[in-house]
């Protein structure tokens, strides 16, 4: 029987591992996300490059994952892809409003955002890895 490629399994696992390690880095080096957002806020080139990259990744997640209501993980990954595309548009078109919002939130809730990101990354990683078996 031929093996089939499951984009949801790979998307959840890879996005989950990336998110998990981004959160670990943020927990190890407090303030790194605030510095990152501040640097992007000050650079129109980084805004365009970051927005374009997020649009590409979001579109890949959205377009490769089916919307099957009985498959909760596929619906979550597709929704994440759609939200990433919306955020990419906000980054490229409304950076003067978007980045100050995040800078205010990251200044006093850094650990909370990092922990939430860690839990989301862990859930996506486990959800993806379970589907490999």
C-alpha cells in the first residue's frame, strides 16, 4: 500500500517545533522579543521582508491544509495560516499602529506571551507527532 503525504501532520509538527523553540529562546533571554519588534518597527525593509515571509508561510499553511470539520488539527492549522496572512497585511500596511501595540504588550507581559507561545508550540508538536503513528 503506498504511503500518502499528510500536510497537516507535517505543518503542525514543524510549526509546533519552531514555535516551541522560539518560546524557549524568549524565556532564556527576556526582552529579546521586545527588541525584535522594536527593530522591525524602525525598519521599513524588515517590515516588508517580514510581512512577505509571513504571507508566504501563512498561504502555504492555508492552501495545503483541508478544512474538514471532523479533523480539528487540520482546521486549526488552516485557521493559523489565515491569521498569518492577515497579520502579514497588517505588518506591511499598518505598521505604525501594529508595532506600538505589540511593544506595549511585550513590555509588561513578556513572560506570559512566551509561556503561551510555549504551550501552543507544545500542543502543535504533540498533535502533529501523534498523527505520524
